[in-house]
C-alpha cells in the first residue's frame, strides 16, 4: 500500500480549468471517496493519479516519490471502471490470470491465486465461461477480481457500482469494504452518490467546479459542513 499526496494540482484542457490547485493527503491503507456532481473534476483527479492524464501544474507523490510523469504501467495500481473493461472474448479464468501472466508469475501460483480470488468473489463456477456470457453483476465482479488479484498498492474505482441493480449494489458496497480491510490497499473511489461515500469511505473529498470544498471523515463532514454546497450535497434530505 502507498500514501498519496496531491500538491497544488491543476488540470486544464485548453482554456477550461477542470481542476484548480488541489491539495490532498491520502494515508497508507485509507479508503477515500472523491464525491461531487457530474463534471466537477473527480474523475479527472483519478485519471491523473492513475497516469491517464498529466497534470498541467503541481505534483503527485506516492510514498513521497514524485510520479507526475511516470507511466500508468509503472505505478502499481489497479483500476476498475464503470463499464467493466474486461476481455469479453476470454474466459473468466483468463481475465483473472491475465495480469499475473504479464508479471510472469509461475503457472501454479497463478492457478492458486485465480482459484482463491474467484471463490472469494463468488465467481468460481463461471471461470470456464466466456466473459461475454456473464451477467452484468458477474462482469463487474470479474473486473474487481482482475484488478485485486495482482495486489496493487493503490486501487482506483471509477463509479464501479453505478450500472448494477440496487440490491446487488448494496451487497457490493459491503464486499468492497471487506476486500479493502483484507488486502490493506489504499483505495480511491469516485462517486456522485453520497450514500456510497458515507458508507464506504474513511475520508471524503468533496469537489465542485474543479475545487476542493471539504476533506474529512464522513461524520465530521455531515455534522460540520464547511459551506452551503457541502451541506446541501451530503445531506439527505438537503
């Protein structure tokens, strides 16, 4: 696991400022939610942490090491997207084993880890099936398992539950929290759902119009919002 430090991070696309002077400290093993309305800059923040986007200004540090210009494949991260991003032409087994094969892990260890992870996620009975034949819920389980199995230091999740049905979404919230506790990984979770943020995160960073509105633990934010935007966004009812 790793600590993450964002220092005066700004991201511009032409004349548009997507993120402005963001400072954020994420400790080893913390579960941090980036919360805000659509277009506020939370996914842009995650993409810069991942290395999918470069910062316009500022630095991003993992364990004190500046990785602002380090490629995504060299950052030891796991990434789960809203739209699954799995190999639908491959079997469930091959999806889970792919990252380990790239890392040149031995075959016996790959099999052991795939069997253990698939059983942990409740998809061990679908390992021989092509991913295209899986249900939406099972596809997202495969996507999460595929990222978790390589044991990344940092786990990034971009609204991974938004396409799931309501009952399964509630189940997966609990599973994600259990997984994070088991593996001890630093997790960053993008969502516009305050219920997900409040129930999952150790800390929440609330972003609006590219600016950090408040950063703190869920109950502290709920009970003591820094401004009217935070009070309206986190409170339900407002």
